[in-house]
C-alpha cells in the first residue's frame, strides 16, 4: 500500500472519544428532531420517549426506526427542522416510482458535507496534484455536487463533466490530463469500452491514477476490471441522499472496507426481519443516524443495504469503523428454490467466467409459486456465437458454476458483444417481472 494520507484528526480518535462525541451529538439530534419536527415529536412520544431519556449510547435502541415512507409521508419539507430561509441547498433521490425523497442542507450542513468528502477523496489517494473528472449527473442527484465540493476543498482541479456524452468524456480526459475518475462503476466500464472504440488505449493514452466509484454496488471482480481497463487504482465509496449523499464512508488505499465518519454518523447493523441489533462482524441491514445534520435530522434510518461492521484499527492508521462491501439490498434479495441470493453474488460468478464481459441482465419471473431467473450474459468474442459447441460449453460452465457455488438453477442466454443496455448513471441489471405474471 502506498502512503495513505489522513485528512482529519477525527479519523483517528480513540474508541472512547468516538463514543463520547456520539452520545452528546445523538442527544442534540434527538432534541432537535423532537423540538423542531412535529412528525418526530409525535413518533417519539408514541414510543414513550423524551429527549432526556437518551442517557447512554446504548439507549439508541429505544428510538424508533425511520424508513423511506416517512419521507414520502412528509413530502416535500415536512421533516425539515429549520425554516426555509436557512436551507441553502436541496437535493432529491432519483426515486423511480412516486414522489422523490427531498433533502435540504443549511450552511453548516454544507460545510460538514465538504469536510467529509475531503476525507474520502484523500483516503482514496487524491491530492491537490490531481485533476478530477466528475462523471456523475449534476442535478438533484447528490453524487456530482457532493464529490465536486469536497474535491475542491482538497485542492484538486475539478472538471464538472456530468454523465453521458461518452466520447466527449474521453476527449476531455485526454486533453485535460484527467488523473481521477468519479462515476458509477458500471459507467466507468462502459467509458473504457467507448475509449477503445475511439482507438484510445485508456491505459497508455490517458493519465488516470485514481478511480472513486460509488452510487451502486460492485464486486471485487468488477474492481479488477476497472483497474485493468483504465490502469488506475479503484476505490469505492458509499452514501445515501436521505443521510447526506456521498461522504458517509469510503475505502482507503488498504481496501479493507469503507471507513465510516463516526463523528457524524452512528452505524448499527440489525436483523432485517426482527429489527434487533447484531454484534460487530455479523451481516445484516445497515441503520444510520446522522448526528450533526441541522436541516434534516434523521433518526435510525433503515438503509436496506446489507453489510457488516468491523472495528479493528486499519493498516492505514484510521480507527473509524469500516463497513464491508454492500452485498445487496434487503428488498433486492431473491429467493430461488428456497435459496437466498443477491444479484451481486450472481454477478461475481458471471464476471469471473472466461469469455464473458461485465455486462449482464437478470430477469426474475414466477413459475407457479417459485421465483425463477433468466440471465442474459454478453460475450466478449462474437465468434463464439458461430460455434454451437463452444456456445453450449460456455453456457453449461456458467450454469454449472451458478449451481455449485450458489445452489441455484438459472437459464443462461449468451448474447452478442455490445447488445445489452449500457448505463450512464446507476445500472439497472435486474428486471423483476414477478408482478406482471
Ligand atoms: O447514491 C449517494 C452516492 C453518490 C454515494 C455517489 C456514492 C457516490 P442515493 O441516490 O440516495 O444516493 O442512493 C443510495 O445507493 O442505499 C445503496 O443502495 C446504493 N449505493 C450507494 N453507494 C453504494 C456502494 C447515492 N458503494 C443507495 N455500494 C444506497 C453499493 C451503493 N451500493
């Protein structure tokens, strides 16, 4: 590991110091929510809780969870704890159905956000020597503006490229000497493909050093492809608009999980079925309480993201807790013939199979009472399609691996190179047809 710089002393506090800060900030946040958000006052009262009842960090367990529907019920500004004239920025989730989830930031919230992004870009290798191309879509999505502000804070030169217009992205990358790429992992893979079509070898002809990827899940196999395709060092970071946007956690150069900014967020892992808190290291649903947000205090937000927490000090020197790669979302999990699988596990197998590119699509449908899946997988070499034998072998190999590794039966269809959809933002790889049949 090359030297991993640390932006803030708050990333290397002792556990007791974190706990002290967390308790006092939790108490403040509960008080703010109770006093300034009628919805929370009602909710806390119903749970028989007054702000003064939070005496230890463990008392967090008494606080009821917040879920996405609480945002919907209060659309657009019902959960805000400050008057509108103190809100200096709005963002909203991309929500495909219904109204988006609206979030707001005060001036202090913006300072916090910048600071936390400065931490994650620093831990991912970026310095004031770098030129960073932000290829997330600018707009209501928190990704682009979020990263942008923190990159400026560390002094990197920011190119606010936005997503799409991929050939132009590559041209700018070359002409401006981009060293740092900021995007979703799926879009980065697509961009590398377009670069090669333009006759540019991303490894030789471009100057990329760092890739900071987030906004959607990715596997270790995908990281390898990102590193190999671009000749960069890929890290990932995590966030969610309801809680702030990007900046909640990010990987350092040791790649041992994503460090959570514990002076600003309290993470918990719960059993998604019972809501009970699970011990460190166990896999479950991530619940987060931001403890410094002014405009929008949120208590115990159920992220639906499945991960685990690890408290040992990292080799980079940071003491803050790390969360492992998101395995999937609790509402994404498929139950196939009694076996629970996340699309990410299927992806890991596909992407590690020889002759197969990183593009695939999973269709889930119902046959009787059972969930079934069909997987379209893109070939790297179109010639395989001409040989029945080769096609059959490859299909059987992939089916066999899905069966032996995951215990699932899937229909596997190999399709021509470049025939599946590409995405400029978050990829949509699972199509759920269960409602329709
Ligand atoms: O995606 C914030 C973000 C932007 C994070 C850019 C990192 C980089 P939302 O649009 O509200 O916010 O979507 C949040 O995206 O609950 C996860 O399911 C997923 N997600 C975000 N980062 C990761 C990641 C932004 N590194 C939802 N791995 C979250 C897996 C991720 N899933």
